[in-house]
């Protein structure tokens, strides 16, 4: 069963609102200022069927956009891009958290892929980080479930 792009966007927006909320820099894309939207769309050329869901813009070298197809971000002068179908989970670095800040002050998450790679993403602390974290966790559960179904439904054939 395939989910439409608009249904996916609606689901993720709902999770973001319920589990977090907009901040100054990190917001639902549709709630961002026109300047923030334009800056993100200038940095990331969307595919014809791709829709933006969450954006974060602190400057030309510090931004993030989650679309229906990709998670793309820039940090410390480097650009990163993941297909959303490769995301396995999003977690907090609790060792770092215990030493320096409370959960409400966290500004980064670890995004793990199905292949085992891990990436750090920077977000605005508080509700924006919490909302994004929950969307990424939802996405990871969907991907892990789909991955398990595909490995179960395609057993090797013995003759």
C-alpha cells in the first residue's frame, strides 16, 4: 500500500505539531518566512514529486530541510543528503547530554541509516528539535518495518 506525498506530509506535520512545534529557525516549511523558504529552495532543488515538510535556516552554511523524499542539510561548510527511505532511527547523544545540557537544551540528533552510517544534524533546541526527532523516529519505524516485510516476503527459492 503506497502512501501519497500529501498524506505523508500531513502525517509528519501532525507529528511535528503534537510532539514539538515551531521555533524561530526550525519550523514546518509552510510556516517559514518567504525569505527562509526561498533560501532553502535555493540550496535544494526539489524533484517534481517532492514536497518540503520541515525546514531549519540559521544561515547559508547552517540549514536543514526534510522533504517527502530527502533529508538535506549543511553543517560546518559541508552538505549532506539522505534518501528518507534509508533512515533507520534518530537518537540523542546521551553521553554528551549528561555532561553539558538538559534534554530541552539539546541542539543535535544522530540520524542512523539502514546501512549503519550515522550523521549528526543540528536543530533548534526545545519543541522544534522534539518535533523533528519524533518525525524522524516515525520515519525510521516505517523504514524498518518495510525492510522487514521485504526480507520476509522474498525468501530464497529452493529447487
